[in-house]
C-alpha cells in the first residue's frame, strides 16, 4: 500500500537528516585547506550556472526579473565567496596573548535551510557556501512554488562540493515539499540550527520549533529624501532598488518620504525617471489588490512589475512605467499601502521637515519592519546622525539603493541574503548572517593572578579612551594622552599607569616627543597601551619607546616632555593647594 504524500515527505525528511548526520562527522574532521577548496569549487559552479538557475526560477515561480536573478545568483556565489574565503573557520581561529585565551572553531551541526519563493536559487547558493565554510551539512526545504529550481540549485552545490572532496549528502534538498516535512526537519533531534528566510509565518514557525534559529522579519523599508540630497540621484537609486527583481528582496524600499520644501522636485524626478503617480481612487484600488483586509500580502502580486500591477488593478499607465507611486496620508490598517508589498509600488509621504519625516519613518517601521533597514538620502551629516541614532533599525543606509546596500552588494556590510532584524524584530541577531554565525567557539583560558586580571581590565578601559575611570581611592595614578581622533581608525589612545599608591589624578594631554623618566603617578608613562581596535594585540612598549604602530603601519607619537611638565606642574599645584607642599619644597 502506497504511503500518503505527507507521510512520504516526513520519511524523506528523516532520511535526509540521517544521511546528513553521516556527512557531519566527516566534515568536522576536515582541514581549513580542504574546506576552502570545496567552497571555491562550489562558488565556481554557482557562477557557471547563474543564468540557468535564473531562468528556471522565473519560469517556475512566474515572477521576478531574469537579468536581476542572474545578478543575485552571481552575488550569492561570487561576492559571498570573496567575502568569506579568507576567514579562518577550522582549528584555532583567534589568540589573545594578553588575556592568554585561544578560540577554537567547532561546527554547529546539521542546519535546516528554509528557502523563499522570492529568492529560490540565490538563497541556496548563499546558504550552502556559508554552511560548508563552517563545516556544517545543510538540508533545504523549498517553497512549494519553487521546488524544481531550488532542488536544482542544491544539486549543483552538492555535486561541486563532492567533486572537491566533501562527503556525500553534505548538501540536500527535499523533493516532497509539505508542511509536515518542513516541521519534521525543524523539530528533529538531529537538527542543530534553522536558517529561516521567507514569510512571517515560516519564520515564526522556525522560532517556535525549540531549536536555535536565525530568522528574517519583514522589511517595510522607508526611504527618506532630505532637502540637501542630490534629488536626481536619490530618485534614481530608489527606483533602481525598488524595481530590482521587481522588489522581491526584503530590503527594498516600500515607502518614499520627503520634505515639502523639495516635493515638486522629487515628483518631477519621479515622473522623468519612470514613476507614475496614481490618483487617490487608484491608490485605493491598489491597496485592495496588494493587501488583504487582515493585513496579509497578496501572493499573486509579489514580484510583479508596475505594468502588470496596473493592469491587475484596472489602472491605465503609460508604456514603460517602472514604478507606481501612491500618495497616502497615514500608516496602519486603514492605509494598506503603508505595509510591505514586495512589488514595484511605492507609498509616498510628504512631511513638513526632516523631524516629522523622522517620526513618519518610525511609524512605518513599527507597522512591520522594525529592526530591519532604512535608507536616507542627504548631504547633511547632522541629519544623517539623528536618523542613525533614533531609528529602530540595524541597517541605516546612506545615499545608496537600499536593496544593494543592505545585502552588501555595494556597501561595506557583510554580503548576505539573511539580514537579521535583531531582538526588536524577533531575531537573535541584527547582523548580516555569515559563516561565523554558524560556528561554536571553544575557548582555552590559562590561569592568571587576580591582580593581573584586574590590572588588565583597567588598562583596557584606559586604552579605549575611558579617561578618569577608577581615578579615586588608592588606585594607581595615571596620565592619559590621546592623538586627535582617538576613537577613529586614524587615532589611538595611550596611557601611562603609575605603580605607586597615591591620590590618582587623570589628565588628558596631547603631544609628541621623547619620553622622560619621572617619579610619581606618571612613573610608567613610557608604557603605552594601543587601542585594541587598531592593533592585532595590546602591545606593551619597552621603557623609552617613543612611537607605536597600528595595523595600518601608522606611527603614533606618545607623551612629550612638555606634556609631562604640564602634568607635574598641575600635580604640584594641587599639593600646594592642599597645604602639603610649600614653594621651597
């Protein structure tokens, strides 16, 4: 008697995990060189098959843009590879000589990868690379509307991995896609971690499985054009991002917010660059089409271009329209277009100034997108700073298409297709997820004296620029010197820590020159501590050392004779004020 489809799929899930467990043991024993060879071969296979997989994805799902899916596949296989290939993920991956600690990488185990229909092949390429780089086998559960293209992408990665020496079944994909099978994968004892990319329901199910999980919440990204922005470029970036693969990446702009002072210019640019501003009645029709009454997105409109959406809504637009723009007056259930839409439609808001625009962006994010991303187009650093400080997101993108910037295609963010929204968005991480998130770290720590540990932490605090810390009681006196910009890459903080008990006084001094020998609270001023972020370790200088170099090879001057004289004079003046020293002393 034949098994029912749901039972067959559950059995396939269990068998896949059993085979993955066998591969897990072999992967865990591989060297860094072996792993990197495997990952390189997988990357090359992904690049070679980028066009084939893009074609399969468009044909099977019925949405998206073929050329853009090629770009996504190349990003997932080449850009991600370039970012991770030099990462150390096997054996001892870090040593801290000062703390006497070594970190050893250990794989997490079998990973379950949930794959969305919006990015069915690029997600597989990306998750396969970062999983194998961390020596973890992975089993994929495809979206029901993308089983064939997802399966083919996994097969390509698996074949490439095996050809380079990986154990068989390191990468697998279910062929029978049911909710029961996905549930079995997520809840099974062999599963170590869930990488969940997809709709809110899928992500919530992953978090409810009782397993560690990295999930991605909705984007609903607002884009703000501030009055100092290059308006033409800002509009071009927003349209390019919104229409990229017809808005299927969760980091693409969902709303455009601007100031009334530049409203006319923004509208003029939108029209000149392919945007079509719909009427109020047409905006209502769009809202009813794209979002159901209960707030759910209409899956039939996901990944569709502007012309297709207009036809579905009964709106006549010029041929070649790239994006539909709908002015709306609020945020919430009464304004369905204020939600995430994942297609070539933008909500449009005009606010009186950047402060009210800031509040509007927060409203949009709180509706559905908190923790994810926001983009601001501006040349006013003060406004950019305010947005960065006050927005409830973990990616504040500046003067870039949000889609490309958030995933790390044209920004310095880690290249990834799983973008954590942090605890604000219900996730355990706010990072762009990479192979280092798929490692356990074993730490080997050698014993140190209690006083040595205490001194270590105080020195680190001083090195980080915490001037005045512990500057009372019987703690060691110190002199702190900082070059301009001491909290940035171009600067570093240095400190001298005296060894004699005294009333400690801190000074912030600057300068350069020879370091003299002196007596008192500044006795050890010739022992610089370099800011940890600028050095491979915290280096102790030998007595008389005048300079210390950071990672970039820059030479930083320490405390000068003049600095020391000022310090001593201040110290003596305070003693006189206390009556503890006369001029003759």
